[in-house]
C-alpha cells in the first residue's frame, strides 16, 4: 500500500472544518454523506437518496429533516441545519424533491473550492 496523499488528506480535513463551522460541530457522517449526495444531485428524490445511502426511508427522512430548516423529527424540535429544502414534485404530489438552499449552495461551493484548490 502506498503512502497517503498529504494534499488530499489536508483537503479532506479542510472540508470537515468547513462543515463543522457551518453546522456547529454537530453533523453526523450519515447526514454529511446525504448533504453531499443532494449537492451533487440537486433536485433528487428521497427515493434516490435512500437508494444511494442503502438506508430505509425512515432513516432518510430523519437525515433530510435534520438538513432542512426545521428538524421536525427531533424529540426536542431543535432547529435543522438549513442546508436543504424538500419541495413537492409537480408531477407526483406525494413525492418530495430535495434541493439546496442558498446556505447549502454556499457550503457546497466552499467544499468544491477546497477540493479543487488543494
């Protein structure tokens, strides 16, 4: 096995630092993976995210709720990260499409800049 790429690891740490700064050190890795998938696939469905994450719909709903403005599934109703919003699919009203908010777009752009400039 080769030596780890120090620049790549440095970029990864900078990404973690950016997320910790925006999300106040509280975002679990599953939610970070969900955010990155949504950022890459803006407008994806909950089913798309569930398939990618290989998780049950209930787990994906909790992750999406935490990433949105209001973490409605939290026992103490704590505020969400405000990085995504769920919108009704105009073609199928029961289906929700996950999109980045302005705050989410800004974080995705920061992560992209970190990776591309490292």
